[in-house]
């Protein structure tokens, strides 16, 4: 059966355990075989991104250092200007045409799907995995573009175009909440639970999010 590769994009400003544990659950349950994590290129202090792509990439590498199923990609950061997801998906598909890709989003993101650039092209390039995120409800909008998979095995049988809802660890964490705590110089248990210790040390060493 075909190999399944999760494509996990975001700003990761910074990466937190909600990202790490959700992706790990997808891999540990065998829902996917491997994952590519792709931080988006966004200018610092515009669109809410607070630190450079170089720092966000470095923190992701630390967060996933012990998991060789996960590759961190600079495919978007290496471009001069912000890129559309559909371009990234096309490039991945072009490089590995036989692989089945699963674009992974939290349930908050799927609510926005109608506004994505050339969203109608997505089903020919990828499946969609929607991970439950506390406080947000799954949107029905994605059903316009993707057909519901009845189980995870369908993602291997069909090349693309299916939507699969995944109930992961449902950690109530966001980068926004992490940034707020860091700005308040919080160093208590909430932060050490929210981000991997290597990421916390990196943030402190580089004086980020103050
Ligand atoms: P911010 O608070 O800055 O908006 P964020 O925590 O939502 O950031 P992103 O980098 O925007 O993090 O998210 C990347 C992807 O991870 C998105 O698809 C998002 O829905 C998903 N995600 C983020 N946090 C969680 C979580 N706690 N559980 C599951 N998915 C999550």
C-alpha cells in the first residue's frame, strides 16, 4: 500500500506541545508513516509573527530532534516572499508523485478553508486530516472539496481528495498563549508543560518573545 506523508504547515511561533503531541499521535497510531513540518515565511511583526524564520526553524528542529519520522522543511522559508500552500503541495507531489500526502490542520484552521488560495486544487494533490483542537468545532466547509474517509486505511487506498477527522491528544495550547506567558517572564510549570525544554532553553538563550 502507498506510503502516507503528513504535511504540517503553520507559523510555529513558537512550536508547542500541542503541535508536537498531535503529530506524534498521528504517527504512533500508524495513521501516517512520516511527516514534513513546514514553517511559513512571514515577515516579522506582520501578520503577528514575532520571530524570524531562522529561529522558528531552529526551534522546530529541537522539538522534533528525537523523531526520525519527522522532517523539518525550509521549502517556504527559503523563498523570498510568502508562498501559497498549493504551490508547496504541487512541489512535494512533483518530487514524489507516487506518495500520498495528507495536509494536516487543526480544526480551527479548517474553518478558514474557503479562503485558501486555489483550494479547489487541493483534492487533486492531497488528502486532508483535521485534528480536533479544544475550543474549535470542525467546520463543514471542507466537505465541499473533500469526501469523508470512513477510516484511516482509505487514505492509503485512494491517491488524494479524502478528509479524515483525527481525535488526537486535544491539548489546549496555542503559540499565542505561550508568547503571552513568555512576555510576562513566566518560568513556572505551565510553560514547562507547554513547550519542550530544549525549545524553552533556546528561547531564553536568544532572548526571544520578551
Ligand atoms: P497562534 O496562537 O500564533 O495562532 P497556533 O498555536 O495556532 O498559533 P500555528 O503555527 O498557527 O499554531 O498552527 C499550525 C497548525 O497546528 C495549525 O493547523 C493549527 O490548527 C495546528 N495546531 C495548533 N495548536 C494545536 C493544538 N493544540 N492541537 C492541535 N492542532 C494544533
